[in-house]
């Protein structure tokens, strides 16, 4: 299952023009209907979404196949009765569980937050505002560097860290996250500046007038001090 970056794979000019347009759906089960759990705000759009690589379950699948072949060989050699083949179902349980866990995990980056949905028997959703993200790191093992997958770890302020585990091209995912995190921070600073400007404009009078008032208050204070000194 591959991830999708809505701003990669396009010419620079085209990327800038489409920077604030919603990301298209993936060919996998990550369409708009699958993102209903995210409850996007009117001014919020999905910039990247993905899930762990299907190759994550290959080691479990290898164990299941090896165990099955071993049981078949034991039955054929009459070392184990044919009823021993029933153990194949037990061998398949861990692989089936890992596949269900992987297929129900979704990672999302929007213009305002990151989100993770996961869970097999139930559903767990965790979202964190981009403003609360303190740091992001990419971790890749030897195999991950070779085939191009890894984990993007996300440190948050006052909360447990998040992880986009075993995603394709984790460095690109991190760049996308940091880009929209930076935009969110710039937007917050602009809003704060606009708010301060509005508050300053709401104060009656000009700066010169308030400076004159200050000088008058100082003159009154000096006069009172001189009067106290004469007494």
C-alpha cells in the first residue's frame, strides 16, 4: 500500500499553483468516504495520506508458510497424524491479524493537523494540531534504506509521540509535514499580528496625544512633589 504526496512529482510552478488544493484520492481504500472519520473543517484539506507497506507482513507470512510446509512434511512422513494439519489455522492467525492491523491503519496530514486511525476489533483515532508538533524525525533500518521505507516520528507538546510507521519515502512525508507545519505557524503569527493591530487601532487618540497626556501627568507629579518638599 503506497503513500501519496499531493505536491510531489509535478513541475515547480505547478506545485505552487496547486499548493492549497485538496489532494486526490489514492487507488487504495483511502477515498473520501474512508476519511469520513476525520471530520474536516470547512477551511481544512488533506495534503497527504498513506498507510504502512504491505511488505510489513512478509516475515509473518514466511513463518506461516514455513510452518505449514513443516507440518505437511511431518504428516507425509507419518511423524504427525493428519489431524496435525489443523495447526495450520493457528499458524495463520498471527499473519491474518497483522494484515488486518495494517489494512485498517491510515495516516493523514491536513493543512491543520496530523491524524492516525488504527484498530482491528475497534477503531482508535488520534489527531494533533500542527501547532503542537515540536519535532519530527525519520528512522530507517538497513532494509528500509534499501527498499525506501521507514518511520516518521512526531514529537508533540504535552502528549505522547505519534509515528507513521513503515511508510514509503519517509523523508518526503517529513518534508510535507514540516512544510504545512511551517505554514500553520506563519498563519498563526499573522493572525496574532492582525489582532494586535486591531487592538491598537481601537484605542482612541493618536500617539502624540497620549504622549502629551503623559507629560501633563509628569508635570502634575513634579508639582505635588515640590509642594511636599516645601512643607
